[in-house]
């Protein structure tokens, strides 16, 4: 079968793959303070080394598309670390 942009793929249902992730970038040079905020909120995450004045946080629950922890983290970092946080 052919569609307007080339061959059409069959419906893959459960075989279809994709990915989802959310990272938080905190504008700070204090990696330990970021880790302390995560510990205080009982969250498991990968915390990158400081690079260009920023720390990147990959929080464990964000991979499962859990929105509550992912949505709350930027405000936690801004309140406790006093640094802006970008969720991407």
C-alpha cells in the first residue's frame, strides 16, 4: 500500500517503540546542593557534573512519564537552591 509520502507501514500496535525523558537543568555550580534537594524530596536521580555553570538532573520517575515529580522539581530547585531551573 502506498501513501502520499511513500509506502505506508502496517499498524504496529504493541510493537511500536518510542522514548520519553525529561531533564532538568539547574543554573548552579553547586552539585552537592542539587543532590541535597533530591535527597530531601526522596527522589532518585542522576546528577551530572557541573558544566558551563549548570547541573543536569535526570530524575528516575520522569522516565515513566510520571508528571507530578517532574513538574514539582523546578520549583523545588528554585526555592531551595535559589537558582533557575529549566525543564526540558
